[in-house]
């Protein structure tokens, strides 16, 4: 049985997009596919969440975008991480690790009882 795909919280989606773009420039569909593949199909990003997130990150100055040709020679907007985005990724990744570590400690504490 395949695990159910999970909805992403807004901040989590931003972090995953920034991390994905740290690998290099990608168009929206590629970002979505990379997240899905890397998570072994557990995380799926729908287009209704992805493109507003990309716009939000671009407005914040964390990513830049430019038009180019995709693998199938169609026009696509390619996104890349900016220097500010690299710093934001480091900050958000550290915050995520602190939060997940705290949650893990709380869950583990229930096993000691």
C-alpha cells in the first residue's frame, strides 16, 4: 500500500522550493516533480500552491526568474536562488531542524512513561 501524500504548510513549501533550487535553476513543473520524486511520492505540490509560492519567493527577493526553453522546447519560466535566498535557505533549514528536533523529543518522551 502506497503512503498517502501529505499537504504542505506554506512555510514548509517555501523551504522545499528553496532547497530544490539550491541544486540549480528549474521551471515550476521541474520543482514540483523533484519534490515528489525526492520524497518518494509522499509530498506532492499542486500547481495551485506552487505558483503562488514561487511568486511570493520572487517578491521577497529569494529567487529570480527568467524565461527560457524547457526540455521539450516550450517556453517556461526558470527560477533560481539568489544570494539572499541562499541565506534564507540556511536560516529556514536551521529553524526547521530546531523545530523537528523539539517535536521528536516530545514524541520520544511519551515512550518513557
